[in-house]
């Protein structure tokens, strides 16, 4: 082959060979540049037609990313297929790692670049399918280049499933190629490749860079496959940061649904770890004893009074608080708190004389619970997350979707529903949390599939009478209930339809959007499904359809009136494909006979070009009579009714995307000790400040 001219490429030198074929250095005599040419091995070329190679070359060229090796051309010479690509002057990552692994900062630097390349590819529907350290090149200046995207398979094709894998003899192990060590469990089960299987392979590369060895090993292919299916990798060396280890752990979760769902999420987590590592190298103050707090000094806070109404509005860019007197005619707003961070869930705890506001705060740094005992002036700032999965669970916390308080009879009980789908319980008012293993280890779990928003537990309903009964909703796993305090859980989905699966009424797998009850009728439950409105009169044992009379049975939020258990409110959207209000009319639908019939409530709401969406926690009520009904939209509008929904007014417009809305009546304010901070400790008084245009935080 050396010295030959193929087309306008002159072959100058052989660079290497592998299972895919041989690679040569060549000179492009037309464009006067050096290139690399890969001639595919016969075993590969026989399985790949020219048009498939051309299609993959076009896809790879469209990536146009500095960390992706560019494909220039695909051709055929005699009976040999070849791929012309960018010539990279560097070494493979595999040859650089060595037995001791890389320095942590070097591993992070390379990892972020690989994640960036995968993110670009996945956004364009390209799965690599053979990511490994020998398919990653590192240039002399530290630039990473991921190879062989040109031979990857796009999401819409399945024709070249085996072309990007080395042949492995699982029985004898005589051809135990490197590729097997990077294969995800589902790939070994012959499931289709997905972005999550790429992220598994990336987790293997991350582990390899940190430890200098692969996470799974075996003397034969069968032994190695068994390790991949059943074993947890050994802990990374102690000098590796917890943040990096957490990313590896989540990438190597056995279940695809528990892994990161997008490469961009992995990149963000690695960047956060890198930033934390840099910050940790800076000198730290010595007086770090006691609880840490955040003081929001640049916000004009709310001055709450007895019997005031408090609205807690969580958005994807921060928290906003609203207050009004019980007449609810004028409202005062404060915020944003935690600006730039997503507030997915909130709760106001008035049990046992408390005035505690709980929120979940999500950012690149992770998801944390914060609380304030003075309506937002001071917030706790935990040094580490109080809710987290144990190392043996194989899961990493992605988000807290729901904060739920226990009954008044159990004033220190709390629940949190999280992603990946799991339930955490606290019996000491949020000081410590434990994972409900009965649900987490449920035999159905390996077959739960994530919905569009992920595999999340988003609804928690403790029975107000029976303390051992708790019902939860999981997207997309369905309704589960425990009657024995969490030891065992049963699916409770009889009668709920699944429109996106061949089996329309399976035992589980329903994409539940919300469940609501009235505390005086805990046996009656109302459910909004992914296509479907249902009612149960037996604690969820069976469900019946109540969608007659609404323009669409697709929606997210459900609310039961605080005083009348027969009154239920929903806000439908048109369809799965067009998740906006039907006909561009913003209408709240109410039933006053437990779903027998529905009426639209429109007075004061826009009825033209109002293509709005209200998410599952975007609808709530206060406890006054007549009740206040409140909802927020993804376009940042906040609406209120003070007469059970008959008339509506707009409280705010132009907020960030509203994720959750909660309402509470504030009473017994005299029980807060003057000058006490959110941590219960005395704080120094400061002169009054005028509100500033920007929020400043001091820790």
C-alpha cells in the first residue's frame, strides 16, 4: 500500500492497525495537506454498504466540533472501502493513562472535552457506539479528539450494528478485545444502542483515567460480561474528588434510566467538579463552625403579618414570594432568591408552631434542600446535600421533585420525591433522611422507563388517617402504594390506560402526571395521566375515566378544592405533541360533582392567542373561604382567583418559567422570637437598607 496513489491521496506511511482496519498517513495532492486514511477490514467492509458509509460521513461532518475528528471523504479502491479523515498529531488516551492513571486536574480537562463532543453528537442524533480510550486522541497541546464518529450509527438507522465493534469470543476469551470492557449491560443483552449506552462507555473511560485500570475485568469474555452485569467497581483512589467519583458512579449505573440522560448533563457536572476543585485550592476562612447561612441583603423582603396569604412561586431561574392580606386585593412581591437556580418544589411548614419555608434548589452544583424561618431573609446553606443515595445503590441524585410534609399528628415527618425515582423519608424535621428501600428495590424497577422529564417520583400522598399508607406517582412507572409503612409497595394502576405502548392496560408503566385528594376523603383520588383523567374511590385499587366534557384529557396539574371534596380543578393542554392550551384559550376546568361533568372557568383569563402550559405543581389553593385558586404558566404569568375560580386576575407577568406554586395562610407569628435567624440562633441587627437592583449574597 505504501507509495500508492488512491484518487488524489498519496500513501506515505502506516500509522497502525486494529479490528476496524489499517490506518495510513497520506498526502492530499489536491488540497496540499496531510490526512489519515483508514482502510476497513474485510470483516467490516462486508457488512457496510457504500451508501451507509456516505450517510455516516455526512453525519460526522455535520458535527463540526473541535473535539471530533473530522471526516473528509468516503471511497472505494478496488474492493477496499476507505475513510479519509483529519490527521491528528498526538497519542491515544489509552497510551497516556498508564497504570497510575492521570492527575485529577488532567483527567477532568480531558473528560470535559469528551463530554462536549458526545453532547454535540447526541444533539444531532449520532451515537458513537464504540467509545473507548483507544478511540480518543490527545494532541501535544492537550486537545482531545474523539475518533470514529464517521462509522457511528445515527439514531434513525440500525443497519451497521456490528460494524463498530471488535469481535469478541465470549467463551474462550482468545479474542477478548478492548471493546467488550466498555459495553453497557443493555448492549450485552442485544438491546439497541442509545445515548445512555454511550454514557456508560464514557463512565468506563472516566474510571480508567482516574484509576489507571478498567472498572471491570475478567479472565474470559463471559467472566467480564458477568462483572459488567452484576458487580460494582472498586472505589476510586482517595485523591479523586467526590464530585468526579459521583459522575463515574452515575454513568456506570446498571439501569440506563438511572444514568445521566444527556451528555450535556455530564459535561455540566464535570465542569462543576472542576470549579469546586479550583475553589478548594483557595485559602478558606478558619471560622467555619456552626450552620452555614445565606443572607439576602439586596432584596426588599416581605413583611408578613398574622392571617396574611403567602404565595411561594418557584421558577427555573429563582424563587419569588408574594404576600397579601386575607382580602387578597393587593400583592407585594419579593425576589428573586437563589437567582439563576431552578426551584422545583416548595413547602410551608406551620406544624408545631413553625414558620418554615422549604425549597429544593437545583444547579450545576447539585440539588440541595434549603429552609428559612423568617420568610426569606436568611436561608440555611448546607455544606453537603442532606438527601443523597448511598454508594451501594448505584444511583446519584439528579433532582428533588417534591417536598411533602407529614400529618399534624407527625409534626417532624417529611418526605421527598426525587429523580431517579425514589422516596426519601425524614422523622426529625429534615435533619436526616433515609431512602425507602422497599420502593427503591422493587422488582419492577429495572423495567421502569423514564418519561420526557426523566424517571422521577413527583407526587407523594401520605394518608391523613392511616400513617402506614402512602401513595406515590412516578413518571413513567405509575402509581404505587404501601400499606405497611414502606416495607412493601404494590402497583395500583388498574384501569389507567397507556397510549404509547402496545399493551394498553399494563400492571405498571403509566406516565402519571399528578394525583390529588381531599383530607376528609382519602379513599377518593383524582389522577391526571399522560392522556387520561381518572377517579378512584378505593385508595387507588381501581380507576375509572372521568374525562367526559373536557376539550382534552391530556394535562399536568390537578387540584381538589380545600373545603369541598367533590370540586376538582384541571388545566388541559391540547396534546402530547402540542402542549399548550386548546384553541389558544386559557381555561381552568372545574367539576363540582367529582368528575361527572366539567365547566370552563374563563372570566378574566385570555381567550385569544393564549398558548400557555401549566406544569404539574403550577396549580394550588389557599384555605380561605371562598378559596383562593392560583396558577403559574411556563411563560411566566401568575393568575389568581379569590372566589373559587369564578373570576381571575393576573398577579404577575414576565417571570421566568414557573415550575411550582404553593399557597399558605400565615398565623401565630408571635411565636417567632424577635431577632432569631433561620438557624434558630440570635443574629445581629443591621441598619435598614434600600433595595438594590441586584441580589447580593454573603455567606
